[in-house]
């Protein structure tokens, strides 16, 4: 796992980058982008390895892709950084030789909100998204009708109520899209533990491809 800094007019963001050691120069791999929660903001990207996707990619795993995890600066949220994230993803696709038709996005809590909002802002970028314990502007969710969505939430979450995921998933499906919601029973805000650790979510994300 390497760390870098991406400089944009909106902000400078540290980020973590993982790719297979045995990758060949001409191998086009899917890109998996992870947006962390509020507790991992700052300028030390390894704070993001406490749990979730970066932690998984720090250890042994079967996934063949490029994983990029940008870090939100202190005092900010993902929403004002949406244009910077769009440009960051474009940079990753070009600089790390990724398949532009296989760019997936996932995030937790604040990053769950960021996942919904970034995908609605730039739906043409993504092959699939997986927001976990997040929410968004449901009136805009029709913009996601062409993107496969898997959302996850704990039914005992008091930090972000499960209704926020229900609203978004229902709105996507009313618009003719395909969104699935998995609700973990007797689980609080840390629904990401089960979502990433006990389902095929990561494998599913990197397998999706835009038409």
C-alpha cells in the first residue's frame, strides 16, 4: 500500500493506492474507490486502515483491481469535494492504467453520503456503487437508474438512521433503476463490518462493467 498527495484547486488530499505486485504493464484493471467516514479525516492516510476497505487491502485478499482511498481534509465533508473527487478518479484511471468502464465506488457513514452524492453528480463515471450507512438527496436518485446499487445499513443505527438508506433505495427503484438494500439485524452504525467482511460486496463491485 502506497500513499500519495493529490492536489486540486478545492483541496489537497492524501490518498492510499493499492495494486497487485505481479501486475503487467498492459493489464487494465478495475478501479475501486473508497470514501471513509468522518473519523478518518486529516492528513495521515493510514488512519483509513483502521477498518473497512483499506484494512482489507493491507492484508491477504483475493481481489485483482486497483484500490484508491482519498482522505478528506480536517474540517471538511465530501460534498464540497465532489469536483475534486471526479478529477481524482480521472487521474487514477489515467495514471494507474485502469479500465474506465469498470470504476466502482463505496463508502461508509460520511463516505456513504459521499458515495450517493458523488454518483448522482457524475453517474456516467461508475459501473456500480455501494453506500453503507449513508443517505442523500432522494429527489435526485433517478440519476442512478442506470447504475447497479447495493446499499447496507444496520437496523439499530442511531448515528445515521436506516430510513436514510430506505429513502434512497426506494427512490432509485421508483425511477426504474435497480437498487438493493441489505439491513443487518441487531447491528448499529458499524454495518460496514458485515457488509465488507461477510458478503461478496467487493468481488461484486469490481466485477461490474458499464455498457
